[in-house]
């Protein structure tokens, strides 16, 4: 299995040539995985754009994949880090020896976007709803908003695993699905296309869905590499906050947005970033409780204390005087 996923990601990003170039430059290659193209990942892209990872001696490559693939790739060693906190929690419940070592978002301003003829949650009964992948953040947010509004996710609707936000938005436009959960800028893109929001799980339960997670083994074997990753990310967070216009430009270039859409998305997201890199254990516990309710046979119940390790983060913050 490890070799299979190693070959998969080598094929995806052409690691043979990348590794050679990185070696020539004296950089250490690091692969980081993320679930969806959205502003939740903006701090990492700001850090890349400003060369903060390269300044640390790292050649960071970002790979997008579905939640289940991210967990398997982290477990196999094909990826060093992944950003999906929810995916990591599910993996730990299944025995994955991983830790959440920093936060990127302390809450997700997500929106349940529906076809214009759907006016209420009752109208969702019998409809097709889409998430990025089962067990991931979009799936969890979907379950929260449905359950809190009187919809049984198991019997009242059909939930499909479709892929990232762009794919789900395309299927919404095509009429293949009736609703999906989207974060900025994709919820605003959907709004422009005439779709409606029925509400947000962020109004019901804070959900720290994006962060930095890695295997416990890496924390022990490569603590200096981990600190480099965290240092670059914290610098990216600070740059993103202090230089709004630059961050908006990065969002425009990366996601292909016009300025109005990028600015609107940035302003909605900014209060929701974990700018100091920390996740509130109580908020994370709320998310864990939701997963515990739906865990399958053989999964173990966990607490926030079982999954958080901010030891190296605090060391980096002291070095940066944050």
C-alpha cells in the first residue's frame, strides 16, 4: 500500500524532475496535501508566494486530493503534512498515529448552497447533496447543518462524495446535485450564479477544519523540518493579515478571481483564521463530538487532548516573538 500511494503521487506531480531541481538548489523537498481550492488555504499560498518556505531551505509542493486519499497518503508517508483537520481526526479514530500541530482556521464560514427553487430545509427531503469526500470537513459540516435543522442525513437525503468545491459547483450548475456546502470564494461564485444559502454550520458550531497535521514519527525524527514548516506558515499568516492588497492579489492569481470577489472572500475569512497558529481545544472538542457520534465499528472515541501537540509551535512562536 505504501508503494502504491508513493507511485500515485510521484505520477501526479512529477517528483523525479522536481526532486532533481530541489537537490540542485540544496532544498529539502516537502509534500503537503490539501482537500479543496478555497481561501482556507490562502496563508500557505501567501507563504509560498513570498518565498518563506524556500528561505527555510524547503521546496514545498502542494497536492490537492480527496479526504480519504489525504489520510492514506499521510499514513503511507507519500505526504509529509496535510491540512485537513477533520480528515486527521477520522484517521486518528481509526488508529492513525498523527497529531494536529497548528491551526490555520479557527472556524469555517461555510454556507449550504442550494438550487433556487429550494426555499427551506424541508424542501431538501429526497434531494441529492454533495460533499468533497466522506469523513472530511465538508461532510462534517453538512451533517451538522442538516441535523440541527431537522433533517436526518441517513434517511431524508442522499449524500454523494463528488470532489472539491469547483467540481461540486459544476454539478450544482448542471443540476446533477441539489445542494452542497461551500466556503469563500466558492459560495459567492454560487451566489452570483443564482443559487441560495440556507445557512451555515459555523453559526451552529465553531469548526477548526484547516491546520497542519503530521505523523507522530515525523515529530520525533524531523523536529527541525517541522519547525521550518511552522515558521514559514506563521510568517505567511502575518503577511496575509498585514498586507491585505497583496493577499487579495495572491487569491486572485491562485483561484482565478476578480478583485471584488477576492476582496469579499478575504474580508469574510480574515476573522476566521487562527493567526497565532493555535486551535481552541474546546472548539475542536465540539467537532470531535460530532465525529464520535458517527464513528464506525472499530473506531475509538478521542478527545482534543489526544490529537493536539503544540510543543514545536510554541517553540517557533518564541523564536519569532509572537
